[in-house]
C-alpha cells in the first residue's frame, strides 16, 4: 500500500508491475496467449514477454483463433483485457479445440462487477453471482478441452495500466473510448424507443447509455477502483464534460468504491475531462517535443496504440533498400528493463526538442566510451548523420549491442524521425496554425476557409511538401476547435461548400485510400469509392466539425481556448488544461464554475444543499496532496509535460498523475472523431 502524497507516481508504477505477479505465478510450463491490450500493458510496465519467459512460460503467443499449443504442452494461460464473452470466448474455444491442453488458467482484467452487468444478473457487489459467472466459464473450458476431469481456473487481475512515463499511464483496453457528440443523439434516441427522448447530451446518465458503452465504463471504473485501493486513497471525483460526468458519477456511486473510501487513509482529487472540449491541443503542432514527433512520424508497432516500429537494419550487415524490412524484428520505445534507455525516454518526454536530441548524443557517446569504442566527440549541432556514424561503432560488437540494445533503439528512433519527410512538414503545420490563430481573431470564418481552399490539391497536383487529405482533416479540426461557436450565414455556407467540393474531389482522385480514408468513407479501395460516397463522408465530417465548434458553448468559464491578439501581443492558443490548473490553484479559491463535483450519495447532496444557506465548504479539486487527471479520449505528451510543470510551479507539494485512454498524435483525432462508433465501441461482445 502507498499513501496519497509523496511517492504516488512510484506507487502507481509498483501497481502496474505487481498486477502481473499472479499471472507470472501461473506461467510456469504454460503456453501463454495474450490479447493486444494486455500485451501492451506488459510491454510498457510488466517487463515484456521476457518476464513471462523468465517465470517459466514455454511460449508467448497472440490470442488468435489461428494459434494453438503443441504436443507435450498440457498447460495454457490466457490473459485478456475484456469480458469472457463474444469474440474472446470464441477465440479461447478455438485455441482449446485445436490443442491438447489439460490445465487451463484465464486471467481477465474485466472485473466480476462488469461480468455481472453484462449478464444483467445481479447487483454489482453480489460476489456470489460473480463467482458463479467465472465457475460457468471454467466448466465451458473443461468441455472445450474435451474432459470435465481436466482443470480450469478463471481469475480477475487489474491489468489495465501501461506506464508510458513516470507521470503518464495509459489504458490500452480503452483506446477507443471517446466523448459523445451531439450528432450521436439521434442514434442514442433511436436505440431506446421505449425511453424518454434526450434533447441534450447534458441530460445523459449511465442508465441511458447503450450496453457496450455501459460495460466499457464499468470496466474502466472497476480498474480505477483497484488502483485507488492499492494507493489507499479516498478520492473526490470532479468532471468537465458530458461523458466525464457519467464516468465520475459511476465511480462516485460504485459500491466497491464506496466501501473502500470508508477506510482509505490518503486523499486525492480525480478530475475527468472530455477531450472534445479542446481538440486544438490534440491536433496542433505547437509541442516542441521529441517524443511527440517520434510518435507522430514513425509507423505504429502492430497491435499497439502507444508505441512505434523502429527500423533496426542499420545495426545489421543486411543491405536492403526496403525501409520497412520485415525480416528484422523492429525496435520500439518502451524499454522497461533498461534504466539508461528509460532515463533517455523521460528526456524525450520532458525536454525541448533540441535539448532531447543533444541528450541522445550524450547517452550514445557515454555508452561508446564505456565499451572502449573509438568515438570522436563533436560539439555543435546534432545531425542524424552524426548519430548514424556513432551507431556504426556498435555494429559488429555483439557485447556492446547487447549491453546497450534499449538505448540504441531510441537513438535509431531519433535518427529516423529527424530524416523523415513528415518531420519537415511539422514546421509547415506549426507556421500555418500560427497564421490561423492571427486570422481567426481578425477575420470571419468564411475568409479563414477561403485561405485554406487553394491548398487543397488532388493527388496528381501535389508536391511532397503539400498537404494531403489527412492533413486537411487535421487542419479543419484545428480551425473549428479553436474558433469555438461559429455564426451561420450565407457566406459561411458558400465557403464550406467550396471546401467540401475540393475535399470530395481530392478523396476521389486518391489512387489508393489510406487506412483512415477507408474507415471514413466505408470503402476498402479507391475503385469502390464513388462521388456520392465521398460526398456523404464529407457531409458527415462537417456535421462533426460543427459539433466540435459548439463543444464549449455550455461552459461559463472555459468557453474559449483562443486569446485574440493586440497591438503588442500575437494571438495565442490557451489550452483548456492550463485554464483548469489555473482555476484549481487560484489563490482566491472560488467555487469552480465548470469543474463539477460528483457526489456519492445523500450525505454529499445534503452538504451541497446546506452550503446554499450555511457556510459549508464544498469539496475543491485543490484540497488534496494527490491530483489525478483522467483525459477521456486521449492526451498528448505536451499536455502531460505542461500539467507537470504548471503544478510544480504553483504548488510543488502536490503530486500529479495523468491517466488517459490513449496517447494522442494529430492523426489520431480524425479517426476518433470521424470514423469511430462512440455509442457502441467494439468490446468484442
């Protein structure tokens, strides 16, 4: 257990690692099957597959219907992030049917409370009902193994967190969780014809959500409860935004959380924030940060939402023009077992771009010196060519390669990012975003869109440094998010109409559809994309953009992220998170207007009621020594650094932890906004 004050970040890291202990205890002589979300949690915080193998696992495999155990392998261990229903149950059935296992253990990160909710068969604290749900699955597994005399076990462990850095923890199982938009209302109402119709998302509560979203939220809440139990904290929940209110309310009223809060020793404030209230920060390129650039330009590691593939060919004797070179296993950013690489990754996250690149050179020179490699230290600007020449020294020295493997992966990630054509485009984005900030203050929305129009070019007319279709979607989200509520009118209709036409033409002229465009248009190839389908997709995009522009209209305090320019100051973007921190640590300590406290029952309601007539202090997010932010829909590296810096400057005694569903790059947002089903996330049931 750990108190809620000093050392809380270390305690969360400890929670991540210790959550894997029961799994490791069962791994001996087992073939281990992991789903993608649990594999990612293990990858960042559990020590990777090496830790399972060190615990005696025979093999570590992907959870897939195409995998199976081999002869002489009687024990299986399944580690899954979701419910033991639907796709997960079918896959376990397929694996067991193809194998000769006699002993099978399943660990699920979905709590018994979530399984009960899925069955609609008992109260959330009905432990007897939960045990029955797991026992039933144990029986099924014995049937699938072909003998009721064989052994099967089902256990719950909270394997939801992946520690990306000392202060940032993501939850890979919830990477698709995204706040609802007004355009989701018609679908929500049509899915529940027997219930009252909602006219506004602010009327939403947990009971009104579709089953899939209820289950996803309950799994999230039970995971957070397990973390707070480990930290031994009693939290006050606060929310900014519609879905955040639903999640914070469910946590406040969750039966197991109520019991925990009665005896917990530490105190914490947990603030849930809807990502949609500030998408400018998610798609903007103002973060002067190496980690953000690496995550944005390098290809994703297969099956992972928060790590990238690093091409390792440069460390081999292989001569190949193929950039991806699938023969050589890729490197990655997560190095949980290498202290030097972990320290360098923290520099990627926390230092400015130039400083982080210099830190890369320093670490590489020190590693080469320790191995007595003939390195010539040069001062001045760090170039990718210089780093590549240092890397060559390690190439044929297997001992040095082994000793510094994690560090070399991060150095290669830096080299490949600095050389990448998308990296050069980063500065173009930044310059155009700064120009937009000035123009939004000086001009109406139609003229801002008219500036954008000539830059939308079809594939055949584009040069390498021109914006492509995906880049324009990013810029449109930036514009509509930063400008806030837009005044409708004939001029705006005409400007939007021209931009729509240009986008439709650009979509139709693509020789190959990117993964994002396939998801947005619903077409798996350029040949099947018709003009009508492209038009429907673009119309839908603009509906979402209007929702984005209205996201803050109900807020009194945080209703703008744009600070207009003056004769002496340029217009700037002021992040919502920065405004929230300033409000929390406002020396006058007024009751926050837009930060809503979520009560846990009658006592809190009475307290709130009495406070209208008597001097009763309402809970305030700045009251406690531990401040936990949960960004619903993702967070960027720059935002995590900003939170940490702002809070340490204002109140150094407060510990800050940032939790989120995923680590965002600009390209994430068009997919989450335009191509995802927010109401019915795919949780495999």
